[in-house]
C-alpha cells in the first residue's frame, strides 16, 4: 500500500511553448499543457510555483490573460541563478507548475468605479491580467488609468500594449522613467509625479499597486494624501515562499501569510506592519 | 479537584503488572510503542518494547540553559518533566519526501512514494504535549491546507497520556492553560501513585479504543483515597516557578514591536534555533530539491526549518530579517501573538523546553514580562 | 495677453496657491508670455539665466550630458515652474533645459522678482514659501529616483 502523493505540493508538468524576450533581462514564458493535463485557470494577481526539474521552485506571478484557457504566461526578470534557469528554458522543455495560489486583485470591489493602476518595474506583470479582465468587462468600470514607472526606456514592459490601452476610450496610460536618453520624449521622474496629470475622484477610485516595496508604500501614502481611503488601495506583496499553502512559515508578514492571505492586501491591512523595519 | 470518570464512576487502578499488560496489549494490536527512555544523559522518546526500558527512578533538574538527570528514591516511571524530544518528530517528521519524479522523455512523471509510517502508540504524553498536538492538529489538519504527511501519522496514533505529578524549574503550562491535567483527545490517561506498597496507576479511558484496551488488562476500581492522592499530586504539579501573564498578550506584544528589550535579548541570543527544534508546536519547514547525477530521478524533500536562520526570509538578494533582533522578535511574536490571528490560540503550551535548551538561558516568560513591564 | 488676462492665468497656476490678489497683481505686472518651439534649448548648463518661468503648456526636459551620452533626468509640464535656481542668484545652471513639445510659459525677470521681495516682505514670504514647496517636492522625488528602486537585486551570476 503506497502513501498518497501530497497533491498540492506536487508539481504538474507543463510544456514551454515560447520564451519571448521583453527587455534585455526580462522574458515571458508561455506554458501549455503537457501529457494532456489541462492547466488550471487563475484570477488576476495570483501566482504559481514554477519548478525546474531537479533544481528548485520559484513563486512567479501569472502575467497573461485569465480568459485564455489552456495557456499560462509568466514574465520573469533574470536576476539570479534561479530566475536565470527559468528564462533559459527552450520551447519543448517541460517545467512543473503548482497553483494558482493567493488572493487576487479585488476587481469586483471596483465595479462602478475608476481603476487606478500604478506599476513599477516588473510590477506591471502581475497587473496585466487585471487590465485584461477590466477590458473584457469594460462596462463594469468607469475610467481605466495606468501609471507605469521603469528604470529607463529600455526597461519598459509591454510598450505596444501600453500604447494601445492608452488609445481606448475612457482610458489614460502614462509612462515615466527614472532617466532617459534623447530618443525618449516621454516623462522622466518618479511615478508619483504623474499624479498631477490626473483628475482623481477619491471616493470613486480603487487603486491597484505593484512594484518594489518602497515604491508601493510611497504611492499608497501619496494616494491617501489625495483622499483615497486605505481600504481602496491595494498592494501586491512578496516574501520568500517554499510551500505557497501557508504551511512552511517562510512568507509571514506580521500575522499574515503572504501566500494565502495575500499576495494582494489592502493598505488598511498592511499599514500597521509595513511601518516596522525588518518585520 | 475531581478526577472521576465522565459517567461518574471512579477510575480504574492498575498495578505495575497491569502496565506491562498494557504494553503487551498494544503490541498485540500492532502498535509500535514510543515512550520515554534514558539515553546520553537525557530522557528522550524512542521505541519501547519492554516496561523496564522506561526511566524508572529517574527525574530531571531543569533551569534556563541547564538540564541534568538525578535519581529519585521512589522508582517512579514518569517522575520527570518534558525532555528535549517532543511527539512532533513522530507526527511531523524532521524529514519527509514530498514527491519523487522521474524523467519521461522531454517531460517528467511523479512516482508514488513508498514511505508509510508504522502504527504507533505514544506512551507518556504530558498535558502540555497533548495540548501541543491539539495545536498542531489545528495548524496542519484543520486549516485550509491539510498536511497529508502529518494527517496519516496522526490518524492511527494511540495516545496514553500521563498526568504530571511535579513540575520542573521551567514548566509554565498552568499559565498557558495547558496543564497540568491532561485534557482533550487521548485514548488512555494515567496518573502514577508511587507508594510504599508498590506502584499504582489510576487509569481512565478517553475513547472507545481506550476502553477496549483497558478491558484486556487486570484492574480494579480505585479507592476514594487513591483518587484524592492523585488530585493532590496534580495540585503539586500546578505549583510552577515560571509564569507568563497572558491577559491582553497579543495586543501588548504587537504594540511593543519597538521595545528596547528586543535589543537586549538580541545581544544574548545566538540564533542557534534550538528553541524551534525542541518546541512541540513550531512547524516551519523548507523544501530541498535534488536529483541524481544523470538527472533521471529527482526528489523533493521537506525538512524542518527555523525562522532563526538568516536565509529564512531571503528575497531579492537580501533577507527581510537580517538582524538577530528581528528574528528573535519574529519567533516570540509568532508564538504568542500572530498565532492568535492565524489559528485562534497561542502557539505556546508552557512546556519549558525552549527555556531549558537555550544555550544562552533565555527565558521566554522573562522576556514577555520585561516587555510588559514597560 | 494683457495684465488682466495674465492675472487670471496666474491666479489658477498651482505655483501661486495661497497668494492674495495684490500679490498676484504684482506677478501679473512682471509677467510676459513666451513661446518655445519643439526641441528648443531654454537654457544651457552653466548659463547665468536670470529668468524664472511658469509653464502653461507643453513639456520641458532637464538634461545632463557626458561623454557619448545625454541623460534626461526630469520632465516638467503645465503647472510646473522652471528655473527656480535663478531666484537665489547663485551659480549658473546645473542642467540644460530643452523643450520636448512646443511650450507656452510666463517669464519673469529674476532680478525684478528679488527686488520686489526686498521691498514687500509679505510678497517675498509668499514667493519663498511657494519656492520651498516646489524644491521640497523635487528633493523628495530626487531621493526616490536615487534609490534606483527598479534596479535588479539578486544573487549575481559568476
């Protein structure tokens, strides 16, 4: 008699269909079913644990369209050994997938309101599924505003899509970089400097923020200063994860497990904890 | 204090020979018995086959950072407090294989693992440890994610609990509401009454399985004075030097995350992680991936981990909790504050192991008092 | 634009928030409208440019150049000011300002502004306060940019 496999902790095989270069260090993996096993659907903001056979696992946010069944997209920035092994995969190779995990962006809370999406760097990747979903149910929402900050023009993700979204009615897309060259004629400066180009309706806006933690806190505070209640400001947090199901203990942030109570939290939930250094 | 049976009858009483019969009965039913035994200067938990392997006539002296065994003159079998081992290692093993995988062309397939634990009986579970098992049940089986490794070991366990008749220098189960009387789900509960006339054990069943086993051993009804003696022994166990005030504890700790005491304790803490290893409720683990040289087989193994390691909170090229201070604070506030948010109870049962086995002699009850003190 | 129109435009410009009508009037009397075409240099690095601008329309970039490259470190637009350093009468410009789009702005002679501050301390206080607000926002933003938050952080590959 054999012991049951611990299903949620066991990676299921998925085939790499494509590895697309987004920028010099960021790539998007497209995964398709392998061995006839369908891939699970997901909600915007959720993540998977991607397993490279015999090497290890990483939590990566899903960056594709939740309505496109049968494929999962992951936008990965190569910064170290583990991420390098992911972006070095070739089409046809097989990786393991566990998930999806986590609390998604609260799009249903934003019905009838403006959506203000503020992304920094690779943070646009976990927000892209939310944008797809908003555009799919466009009449459920009022305005769509996307503010995106990156290090330099060559680090901007999804430029064509950003331009296309900006051209849609009732939509505003503003991108900025920390420094630019002569070919960049857009904004240069911090993403919060873009706020002055907006006419915000504080009671009627839900903000979704994703990026480096310092950036998210600054953006949240500045949005609060402009009248948004902290219960309407959402951040996607990141911590070390091994199990992704709330049992290994690594991802704790104060009383929360980022893998299951998050990664999306309201600023109201996070505020008492993120003010403490090294919590 | 009344230790009578739930339906009002007096408990049963068995002699030493009856206890030997208990062991044989459990073995006949296919249980591997785990119980206390002396080894390398400590009372540890290991496979027990005969009654004489139990630590008869041994007791312990425990203080912050100190543990040693001493002889006692009454030959008691259970006259000691928790040692470095807890039942956690048998229910939530230090290492477990999560899955084994094999290359399958360009893909891989998952192989069924063959690890199946033996049926076990735990002999000598103290009130604190029983409470700890209940806490781990809540964390590992009653929350959203059910841990299969823990569940399959927990299901078949036969628990023979033991009421403590004395406390050690580091016990504080009374403060935590986790003892000294055993409560919760056990199959049998013993209270040892060593006396001049010979050994006597009051024994009560806590389940149908317990009743069935009890019916197979020689016993008689306990005398009222024996029951009174057991009550007095429990009262003696309730006299504890260590104490932790739990009123408003969660709010007090979360409201003092910047208290200067964290810096003081950090100067002493070696972040060795002993406390997390001996703690019966700590459940943090990590996953290690490996494969054979050819890459034909790969394995995912889960291992105990400790929040005291520097890499525990590693992300993006650095650790969130780099300082020892932040890691000690994380451990203590998780155990006594965050646990309440996460699971509705404290994570501490007052067993005192972390105090005894800390090489720096750090006392969690003293730390809490220092922070409360302002 | 005549003084009355200038007054209206200034009254609505964010820089003059908190200014009372007599002070806005003083500003209106000192202002004159200027226009720049696209890709025009407003001032160069090192220039002792004695003009303070309030931007009404368009976009201006602050640039620094070094061997082989020109870096844009900030862009300013409608509602911003340009050339605040001229109000303090110190060294020449640290950066070059180039328009990225056609720009319409109100220009003020910095010497005249300083003299007005000397003569009317009430006005001077408000101008300096407005300047402090702007400079503090720039300092905050610059500090955040310095953090280089989007830089990759991870274990370096050998």
